[in-house]
C-alpha cells in the first residue's frame, strides 16, 4: 500500500452500494491493514456495483485518497439464480458456480470464482486499487436470499 504520511498511512475504506454507504475503522500507522468488518446492503435489481474508496486519515488536513476499486454484482447475482435452479441437485457443500476473469469492466487481479459454499453464494476477490502506485483489496461478498449482500473487506 502507498505511504501517504511521513512513514506510513492511517487507512480506512468507504464502501458504497447505490445510495448506501459504510465506513471501516481507521487502522493507524499501517501499510497492510486488516479490518475484518462486515457490512450489509439491500440490493435492488438490476444489481449494482460495490464501490470501495481507500483513504488515509489526516488530523489537520483533508484525508488523502489512496485508491479505489469496485466489484460488479451481476456475476454474483446470476450465480445466485443458478444456485436456486440447482438447489435440489446440489449434493456437495462446495462447488464453483461461475468464473469471473479480470477485464476492463472490473478491478480483479486474478481469476475469481463465485462459489456455492455450505448453502451460501460466496465470492472472494483480490482487487487492484486504481489511481494509486500500489495497493490491493481483499474482499468477500456473501449473497443472501432476499437479494442482500454482506461484504467484509481487508486491505493489503
């Protein structure tokens, strides 16, 4: 992660889905923070993207932008429909429902899979931060029936 203060940064993440916003706690003097926080958002159809903006908290001036990333929810939404269609045929506790490859429409660093995991639809992703010299965001999206997602994030 990029240094924004003298020797380190005090990062936090703003998470947005539509008009809903959540904020992680600030991790002081850390270039590899892990938040282990969860946020729940109601998703309206058609699915929106989850947007992540990383900032460095400053005491006496405006907070510095440290990059941003996003996840398109459409692949997760379509995998949840597939799970519902296959529900009676799912005999294992873990199965790949859909592969999502990095492209110009997402911030993925590597191929990722939407998984059926113990009855849930889960997407673990490693995102590159845009508009910054370095930074990655590790995110887990869990899709609940009733079209709600729970998002937990950690940054490296």
